[in-house]
């Protein structure tokens, strides 16, 4: 049962140290799923980048392609049925899609790690948490089982699990939801990766625990100066920790902005709809806004702007032409750095 | 844990009495007379028959017979004697059991290695050619009755090809047991393969498998440790009950290959209406079965930590 594979002799990424661009850059990424009913286009030309120490929040409804993009970055898409017909995923300037499976495996967990949503089902139920944490050190650093357990206890201390030493030989089901998510975080942090992708890390938790977990994540990110991609549909979570936001809809990024700008002045009707559907204390007693309609079927995305059937501003042009993601400017034409919108009527939306 | 084991052991007591009573009743409900059978076609005068019956205690009411029988069994560990040649049942079983054990171990090894092996191949290639071939193969084995399979193997390998002797000798060596073991283990092999396959294919899609890949573990570790540990849980349960069944001997297989194991002795006792032999044999087998199933249940908790016995 103890097949331990030592991959300690992994070199630093080729040309990694002198690379100056962003830590991770996703360029024109497309992902499709070939199903019996046809081809579902889950991701249609996504571009984004993350720097070291930066937090990018990817926002969107279920089925908007935010998780699929993350899985494509991690290389854990099920292929088939998944397929990446075009695009690049540059990690320190190197296209990971062109790497061999073995090269990618060595990046996974060690350079790029992922935190999953439901920690109970994402941790192996029949292995102790100490074993699952220690596995990172045993496989990637060739450590002995004993040393790995010591490291596992250190990690559990790091993520503030009380009585770590006593609990290292417990199983995932013996922990509370918040503690389990801390273990997931510890596992992702184990080898101090350059980038962490957190796929809805707090969705399964109650609100107070959510805040604790997010604080912990932000704190550790600072400490290790990691890049963080935070995938969520919870706008409340994003505001505190993110530096910039990418809003996704039907496999495309519809708006990109620094976090506070987006909250102040959304430049896409979809973002505006999302913001208006947050319950607010000062609007107590009033009806809560909801974006009407349902997210589109990815087998049959509407022509033109995918959001047009649900958009209050939709016009004829929206039904025929796909809006490009264009830079957003002030009314006087002054630059708004980092802001982009994919709406034919972005001017009216942001300034109107 | 200790309390659980104690409770399980106590539960064996009613099961023990229930099974013995049931078997005893069934044997006595069968038509035929063991004393009459002893004398064969020649027959004997009624006085001799009555004397023999009295000697064996067969003239008493049946409930008394049962009580006497149970008394001897519990107080003196006397499981009865064979009527025909007066040998104690424990001695008869002592001769037959090692042979059955040999056959059972071999059959179990075959179903373990090939069943799980085929299951892994099918599970990892679910829906593809190899999986479908294994599906057809296992379906075929499941649908052929064991006596047909036994005769086919005997015909082909013993009579047509002459690779094996048609009958197993009285002091069997392991190589002679191979063909009967394949026949005996075949059905369970197919079940084990299908169970393993389904369990693997299902767990492959589990969230923790995605996590294991995302941790950068090599494929053979993802499969060998993370997938296998989870997928083997239902298979072990099946294998456990199967060990118990195999220990009980295989009436049909042993008959086809003329093996003098437990199954053979049972078949013989039934045809001779030897109630006490039969009850004694089956009682011992019931105990073996109960103990193995307890051991398997305990092993189950080792495999799946979510199960806790209290």
C-alpha cells in the first residue's frame, strides 16, 4: 500500500527565475465537452492573469465556466469528454498545455495547488488527515513517513487546528466543517506553492466560519506572497480579500475591474444585476432584485451577447453581435486601468 | 470494540440453537430410515431393527433425541457418531476438512487474484472494449450452472485433452485440485470482478480522486492507494461471506471430481439419512461460518474508519 514516488529531483521551472511577466496568464482559453447531446462550450476565450501576491476573484453563476477554467489550469479536467481546442495557459511564461503529463504532475501541488469546495468529499474518507497531508512531502520531497507526519502536525498548527498533535491520526469525518476546510488549505499550502486556486472554499460553511477561513487564507497568502485565484459566487466574500475581479458569464469574461471600482460602478448589466441582488440592511422591507431568467444552456448559447435574453438593456445589436471585451474609460476618455467590459452599452451602464 | 465482539459472540448462541433445531427437524422429516438403510437390500428381522434403533436412541420421541443430542454436544463436545460405521462425526470431519480447506484456499486465491484483477481492468476502462469483454465473460460464467461448467471442464481437459486426471486421488496434491478449484471459484470470481469493477468505476469520479490528482500524486499512487482503499470495501464483504461458504465444502464440485471433502461427506450423509452425522457436520460448519463473518466484520472497520463498533 505504500507506493511512494520520489520526485525530489525536479528542477526549477526552466527559465522560471528570470521570467518577468505575470505568474500565471490564461490566454484565449477554450474548453468544450463532447457529450451525447452535442458539444457544450464551457469556456469561450477566457483571458486573465495573476501576479505573485495578487488575488484575482472569478465571479459567476453555476455553469459560467469559472470552475472549468480552474480545472484546466490545474490539468484535472476529465479529458475526454473535455477538450481544449485552443488557448494557452502560461505559468511563469511557459505554456502548461504543451508540457508532458509528468511535467505537469510535478507542478501540481508543488507550484500550483487547489482548494476544493466540499472538504468532506474532497478528502479521502479512509485515510487519516496526517497521512493525506504527509503524502505531499513523501511524494514530492521523498520524505520518510515519520518526518512527513511531523510536517503534517506543523501544517495543522499553521492553519490553527487545536491539538494538532493529537488529531493528526484522525479521519476527515471526525472534524467539523471549518476544521476540514482548514485541512484542505493546509494541504494546498504544504509545499508553499506559487499559486493557489480556491474553488468556492467557503460555500459549504456557515457564515462565521466562512469569515475565519477567508481571513486565514488571506493571511497565509500574504505570508508566502502567493498568487490566489478565488472562485466564488459570493460577492460578500470577494470584497474583503480580492485585488481584482473577473466576472464570467456563459464561458466568457464579461467584466474585469479592480475590486472596489467594480462595486462602485459596474460596467456590465450582469454585474449590476448581481450587485443589486445582494440583500442590504438599508433596503429592509423592499423587494429584493433578482436577475430574471436562467443561465444559458451551454449546448445552445444565445446568439450575440449570451446575456441578452435576461438583460434589461438588450437591443437588436445584442441579439446579433457578440460584444468584445473592451477597455472602459471615463466619460472624458481618461484611462481606467484594469477595467474592461464586454457590453455594447458599457458607456450607458457605467456612466448612465 | 470488545463489547461489540462480546455481543456478537452472544448472538451466536441463538443462531447455534436455531440452526441445529432446524437441521435436526428437516433431517427427521425426510422419508427413509437410517437403520433400514444400514442393512441394505437384504433387510433384517424386525427384532434386530428394533434393537438397533434402541441402541442408537432412535426409538425415543424426536424432541428427546434433540435434547440428548444437544446435551452431548455442549457438555462433552460430542457431535454424534456415524450410524453406519460408528465413527465420531468430529473424526469424519477431521479427515474431510483438510481436503476441503485445500480446495477452498485454492478457489479463494483464484477468485481473489483473477476476480479483482479483471475488476480493476474493467473499472479503469469502464465502457471500453476490455470492460465489455470482461462483462461478457463474467455474464457467461454467472449464467452457466456449476455442474455444467464442472462437466465441461472435466470432458475437455480430462477426456479430450488428457491434461488432468478425471478424478482427484484420495491423497490429493495441490495440482490435482486446480481444475476443481477453478470450477468452484468461477462463479465468485465473476461476482468479485463485477463488484470490483462497479466500485472502482464509481469511486473514480469521487471528489477525493480529483484532490489526489491535484496534489500531483503519480497515477499509480492515485489508483493504488486512494482508489483501491475505497473500492475494496464492498469486495471484502463479499469475499468474507464467500470464505465461509467455501469452507462448507462444495457438494456438486466435490461430487464431480470425486473429492472426499466436507461436501462429499454431507452428500453421503443425506443419501443415507444419517441425521446425527449431518447435524453434527452442519453445526460445526455454522460455527466456522459465524466466526469468519465476525472476523470479516471486524476487518471491515479497519478498511473503513467511518464504521465504529460500540
